[in-house]
């Protein structure tokens, strides 16, 4: 039997608006209804996260100690903080755009997830994707092993990509980075989590895409390409793959 709502349309509209306002208020820090997240300082040097602007979605997390990351290295950068995230939410760790643009430092597992039941110290996995710079030294032309390969050392940079004045030139491999205590190393975002209930089934519903993946949808519909564009693509493919494709096409 269908349930009949005896409320007037105005009452229904007002109720819907109140429910919507309540949901939005949970995410509206400017109205004083921000989600409360408890933070524990594990070091005297730890800094509480901060939002830099009223409209910022992410808050800045700070390094609690100095860390030097050489080319090809991956290190865990400590924040000195532990969090109690409310059930139904997660903390995501994301890169800061300035660091990604200006340096070779990356948050290795971005977006990283901090679960609501985790009570340990939050660390940020940061990697230096710069390639080591190797040189060749001729140690003894007449010797058995005349060539010696070594890793070049040089200047160390900070997260602003400026040369660090604290580290002497040549002490660390070229394109190493110094993360100083107090540097803003990444952004954190508190996000709602939807948990799934998994149902085992023998069949899945059909879709136009089906099992196609790994670029199967392409980047452009060839039906919209002009003959000239198609010829240019064929010419580029032939140039890359030599005469083998041309002979195959002639056959």
C-alpha cells in the first residue's frame, strides 16, 4: 500500500531544505559546524594543521624534522601528529601543487588514506623522482679497470627549488632535496567514506563497454578525423616502425 504524505507542499519543501542545510553544514567550517578531529602532538616540534584560506579544501601538514632525500630515494617524512578521525570519514594525503611543479619531490602513494581507526603517527611517503647523475672517471689508462663510474655530488635544493645554504655543495648527490622542520609537505583532506557490501553473482549486467580497459576507449573517435589527419597518423606510425609496416600493408 502506498504511503500518503498528508503534509502540504510548502511543509515538504521546508523539510527538504532543512535536511539539505544540515548536510551542507557538516562541511561548512565558516558556519562553525566543521567536523571535529582530535589531534595528539607526539613531538614538541609538531605543528597543528592549518587551512591557508577560508575556501581551502585541504589543510597543510608540516614536517617535524629535517630530511634529505637524494635522487631515486623514498623516505617517510614524519609529522609528529596522531589523529582521531570520526567514523565514516578518512584523511587523504595529497601533494602540494607548488612542490610538484617546482621540484622532483612526489607523494609516492597519493592520495594516501589514513583510516578512522588508525591512532599512530601520520607520516608522508615522499620520493625524489630525479635520476642519479653519474660520471665516468679514468683512473688508470694502462690498468685492468681504467674506468670508474661514480655518482656526481652537487648542490642541495629546498622545497622551493632554491639552493640550500645549510648544506655544503658536494656533500650530497646532485638534485637532492632538503625538507626542513616546519616545511609544509603535503595537504590533508577529510572526506566521507562509503563502505560497500559485496554480493557474489554468476553474471554482471551488460554495458556498451563490456570488458574493455587499458585505453580501449581511445582518446578520439576516428570517425570524426579527416583523411588528412588519418594520413598523418599513418605516416608517423610508419616512421616509428620502419619499412616492416609498409611491406605488410603492401601485402
